[in-house]
């Protein structure tokens, strides 16, 4: 399964590289495929920003990822 993760552009470096923030992690990614500015949200897949998102979409998707990861960490829930 391939997953693209939402991230906010913090800084643009050397034209086609950006520092992004995933909410709890910062990383450099390539931005060759999108036209973006600092403060915008993008979907990142294997080190490349592949799509621009609205701020609302970016924050909403980031929250969904947090909920999924939390549920995965807690493991299966047993109901009586």
C-alpha cells in the first residue's frame, strides 16, 4: 500500500527542495512536481511533494493520520 502524508511547507531551499513539517517531524522533500509557497500544505510520497492541499485539508488529514496511528498503537479493542 502506498501512502501520501500531509505536510506544511516551512522553508524552500535551493529552488526544488523544501523543509516540511508533518506535525511531529521535519524533513526535506523535493517539490519539483508542485508549485508551492511557504505556509502551504502538500501531500508527500517517497520524498516528493505530489499534490498541493488547502490548509483545511492538510490539517484535517493530519488529524486523521494521528487518530489512525493512535489506534494502531493501542492495538485491537476487545468488546464484551
